[in-house]
């Protein structure tokens, strides 16, 4: 029977043919609307090259693809070689994974898939070429979803929650991003992919997108043994594989579970995973979804032609067809379907070579232990990386802590260098500064300018934007992040880094490792809010990366020591005006006879930095004093010899000098522009908090 062309089919016929592909459709009215109104419909499926192809993935998939393309759809296969890498397939070697992918494509060609409107795209190639848009989508999906939501999708890898690595949380994020990256109208995957496809529809709601991908989920073929809800590549006798010999097929079908029961339509559970049932007959399942899934299919048993599956099932249930005859007929039909594949791999030199390579890979064992991943190159000379915090206002305390650590490192390593990394993508992944790129960039750019103008030395410091670091070599960057995820269990990262609010926070933890790997850093300067992430870095590099903790508290909050929360006027910021600084120091807690005195701490720091701190006062109050000894300064302040008002005045003067420098930055055209953006950002955050 000659297949009809799309132009010869009515809308109803096209809809019926496409709909016949799926056991479940979400939503049918959306599918009909697509077929009615959209001229170029794109269907998508992804496959992970993992060594063997069972008959459902081979013949059943070829039939479904042909139905879609006959209806006028384009079918895109996403060859998920990076996903296979995350799942430790083919010893975790990308080149072997690609060869397996090429082999599987050859199988489909031989199985009768019409390639005229079929496109194969390799994820590693496409992602690398379009790294900016692809990974931004992955990060955006991650930051908008909790870890708990993403865990629900992890059944797509057959992983249970307690055994998840951090990399396996990346898998659903990437698969969800694939749908939008490929501009797919229809997700034509198995029912077991239901949760991640639903994640894509939920993401549309989160971003306000009206046109959602239609989910057209095909049936999951059951395993051949009793109680096997689906086939398993780890159990060769649970399924028919595309490379099975005639004898293999006959033996497996002969031993298949085959109860003489009328088959019931199974309810689809929320996760789409098939449910084990003693009533399920895999022999009939194969007939219904492999043999009779083809247009105008029929089978002959003991001289009787059965034109529909329903006729066949009825004849078996009522005893007209014996179990032996049913199985013999199925084996005959399956071998007829597999014969062109066998012939292709026997006669085509390229196909035969691919098959031999794939077979050799199976003997190569498992992926290397997670502890053996690497090694990564490191700089021959000392190189430290420090991450600039993505905050609207950078406190003087953090600015000084970073600057002091940088200074100490460069003084200790005369041939060393410090990279100040602007982590735009990490901030985006964590939803910092509203999560909007414009606002994140404004915060980083303005705080960088203020830091460089005030406390940070310029010699020996190189500024690197994380976006450029990633886009210069996206493949290696994300392979490093994935490898960090492969090595670390999800639960361990949560214990070390603290509870992740979103999946984006988890991805950020892996990005710290990738940053260090790509920069070839030997040291990391570690601020207190990053200590957990940096523990992951140190462990990943097996102690070859040294962490330098920053000394924070030099410029402490200005409130009473026992106060737990700092108010707006309790913290000095780099962008404070003269008025801000005067007001904050005037209100600061500064009791005499107390060691825990924030103004005294600031005074001591200024003395260390400048070598002297001058207190100006009337002669009758003791006259001017130029302190050069921190001990003397502290003694006088705590004894009451130095009045709090005089101490505050002494501290205010040098701080105002810094304000003058900051004002130069803030009053420039660029400074005004960035400041305006951040003022709007603060208003946005204020509205969100209400």
C-alpha cells in the first residue's frame, strides 16, 4: 500500500495518523490545533547512545517516525551523547558514545525509517555551537525549580533518589531545555519521559509562554518475562534486540510469559513508568505494538488471516490459537522485520565496522571510578581565583577582606597572578540581583569599578568575565562541571554547601569547579559565603588547589555586638555618600570600656593601613594625638582616655576620603547609568518582598 502524501490527506486523517503514535496525548485539542494551523510541525525524540537497541526503539520507533513524517511533520532526533556521558555510558568516553550513536542511526536506516524528513542532531555539537542560548535556558529552568521538583524527573534515568549524583540533576534540566532549544512542537518520547516533558509545560507557565509543547507519549513495551513491566538492556532475555539472531528471537519468544488473558488498558501513573502486572502478556504486547503498529499490518496463524490485533487477541483468549502457534507466529514476524537489519550489517562495510566497534566497547567494562576523573592541568606559576560577589551593594567589609587576601597572595608569590572572576552566569543560576542579566551585569560592573578605585590593587590582578570563560570553550567547561557532578552525590553536596533552594543553586556549585578547572588555578580565595562550594572544589582536585580564607570582620557591622541582624545603617558600603558615612558612623555603637567596639575595630584597621590615625580635639580635651600603635589606640579607647565622639571623628575623616574616590566613579556617565539600573533593581526586590 502506497503511503499518502500530506497534501493528499485531510486534517482529520493527518491528526488521526499522528495521534495513533501515542498511548497518551497532552493535550489532544492542542495537537489538533497544531495540525490545523501550523504548516511546519516539528516532532522531537532524544536517544542516549548506550550500546544496544531493542526492537521497540528500532522497529516501533521507525514506524512511529514514518507516521509523523507521512503526516507532514519534520522529525528531529536529538543524539544525546552528553547525556550518555553523564550516565557513565561507554566508560564515560565521548568518542565511543558517538560511535554507538552512529551505529544506532544505521540500525534505523536498515529498519525502514524514511529519512526524507528526519534530522539527527548531536547534542555535544549543537550545544557547543549555541552555548550561550542553550546553557542560559538550562540555568533558567534550574533557578525556577526546586531540587524536589527535579528529583521527580530522575526516573527518566532509572535512578532512585538516594543514589542520585549531582550530575543526574542536570539531566532533566538539559532534557527540558532541549525541547525549547530544538523548537519542538511535539515531544514524541516514551511514557517514562512524562515527568520531564510535563516540566517543560510547567516552565512555559513560569515564563508566561502560551504555546506549550504537546506531549505525545508512545507505549512502553513490556519485558518478556513474568512481572517485567518493561524491557531491560541489562537482561538480554527480557527483550528482542535489533542484532539478535534468528535463533535468539525464537528462543526468547519460546520462553516468554504468555497468560491466556484478555488484555486490559493500563492506567498511566503520574510518572508514566509502566507498572508490573501478572495479567500482562508480553507476546500479545509485541503483536499489538510492534507487528500491528504498522499501517495495514496483518498476520497469518495456522492458515487464518488476522487483519486486526483485536481479532488475534480474541482468538488466543478463546483457545482458537494455541500458545505455541502464537509464539511461532510472533517469532516469524519479528525475524522478518529484523532480516533487513541483519543483511545491512552483514553486507555494508561501514555498518559492519560500526557493529564490531560497538561490540568491542561492551567488553571494555564500566566507566572509571568517580575518584579517577581528571586530571586537570594547572598553571605552572601560582594563580589564585576570587569571585566578585553579585550583590547590589558591596560592603566595605567584604571589599577589604578580598583586597587584603589578594594583596597577601601576591606578596607571598612574586610570580603569581590573581584572577578576579565576574560570575554573571553563576549569579543568573542562583537568581541573584533579581536574576535578570541586565541587573546582574550592572551590579558586577559597578562594584568592580568601585573596588578597583578604592581598595583593590591593580598590579597582578586580571579581571575575567565568567561568560567569556565559558563561551571561549563551552564544551570543556561543561564537561568539567558534569564530571564534578558525577563525582559528588547530591546528598553530600547538600550537606557541605547547605540546603539548595533551587536546582540552579546546585548547578552553581558545579560551576565553581569548572571555573577553577578552566582557569587552571592553583589557589582559591574563599569568602565565608562560598566556603561550602570551595570545599567541593578542594575535594574534587584532591588537595591540589589551596583555599585561602578571607579575614572578614575587619569592618564589622556598626550595631551592638549582641544584635543578630544588621539594619540598613549598620553596614558601610562602597557606594555610600558622604552623608551616608557621616550618619552611619554617628549612629554607630561605640561604648568605652568595651573590647567589642565596631568603631574601634575600624579605627585599628585604618591605622594598620595608613600607619597612623590622627585624633583631632581641643587642647583642653587633650589636644591632637597621632596614633601609630594599635595597642595604645585600643588602650585609650577602652579606658575612656579617648572619647567615643573623638574616635568617631577620627574614623570619619579617612572614610570620607574613600567616599570622594567612590563619588568619582558614581558620577561618571557609566556610573550614573549603572547606579540607575541598580536603584530600579532595589525597587523591584522591595516589591517582591511585600
